[in-house]
C-alpha cells in the first residue's frame, strides 16, 4: 500500500471516482471559506468524478481564482486530466480567467501538454 498524504489521499493517486463532492461544489461556486474549512478538515483535493473532473477543474472552469489558489496550495494536481483530456489550464483559458491562468502557470502547469482536445492556447483564442 502506498503512503498517505496529509489530505488522506494515497500519494501519487489522483483520488477516487466519486460523484461531485462538497469540495467540488465549493470550488465551483467560489465559496473559499467553506473550501478552506473542508481542506482543513482533511478533505481530499484530488478526488475525481466519474468524468474525471477534479475540484481544480471545477474552480478553473468558473474562474474562481481564490479557490484555485487554495486547492493548489493544498496539493491539487496542476495537470490533472478530465475524461476529455483537458487540464485545469485548458479550463481556465476557456473561462477567460487570466488570474487563474497565472496561478496555474506559477504552480508549473504545462502550457502545451499533449491533448486530445484543444490546447490551452486554442481555448484562450476561442474565448
């Protein structure tokens, strides 16, 4: 068995396939205080839904910069891919959130990851 991280997830694991969690919901809605409380209570920031959406994807797609910051600081995987292969950076570009894009890049998000869909640059141009 792999060692566990401080958030209760297995190290190196993207998380478990679940329905949308309270972490997903708080991140998507921009409820940073609630998200911070969930993180402090030990909620896993890398859980994926059945379509491989992480809380970081949800926050990035809605342009929730404060939530993106909280998730990244708590160890969210910056280049996690959803079922379509999109990363949180793709989602931030699609939402037009320059602040989220800057945060993701500062945490090492890949600008041109090999994708099955549009690259972050394509997403930004289409928005």
